[in-house]
C-alpha cells in the first residue's frame, strides 16, 4: 500500500485571524503576495463561494508563465478554507495531479494567527517537495505583506 504524500506547513503570523483570513479571500489581496518570491501575478480571478472557481496566472523572474486553478470546496470564515489546486497548460491540465489544499487559521489570542496549510493528493514525494518550496516562499511573502513590507 502506498503511503500518501502530504504537505503540512505551519506559520505563526503577526496579524489577527480576521485580517489573515481576509487576505486569502479578498480578490485584491492574493494578487499582492501569492506565488514564490520574485514571481508576479498577471491575472487573478476568484469566485469565493463553495463550488466557485479561482484561476491565477503568474510570471517567474525569467518570464515563464505558470497557471493554476481550482474550486473552492469549503469556506468557514474565519477558520478554514479548502480548495482544489491544479496546474494548467494552454487551458488543459498541466503537470502533476489535482490536489486538495486546506488552510486553517487559528486565533492565538494575542493578535497573532497560526496558519496551517495542508495539501494532499500528490503522486510523488518530489511533487510534494516542489510545492513545499513554492508555498514556503509564498508564505514568506505573505508574512511580509501582512507586516506592510511588500516587495
């Protein structure tokens, strides 16, 4: 039996939970922090409702475009957000399987929030580890964004 390849990243952020949650569901905000450091969001569409779609196109520092998309599966303000995640190439599925991302927002009671990102459905450990690198960089950008230090 194959063991599932699951990614879990935890971050404590110096911002209240309502603010952190809003930065994930307000369409104007992910365009400012989403993606690895150095990447730019070219387009960002979000229909934040269960069954609604999200779609992002980002450009690497080298000029390569990467497109990701998904469907919102669970929205529980301000505690949890669950969505599918898949890469797209030319309007068709891209590399890697469709995965599920669950983001939990834990109020630490002191103006800080613990963000727990769990992504599952990877076919390989290498695929999981590529996402760990991307999410870790994006969450570094997110912390900078929340602190008002936008690149």
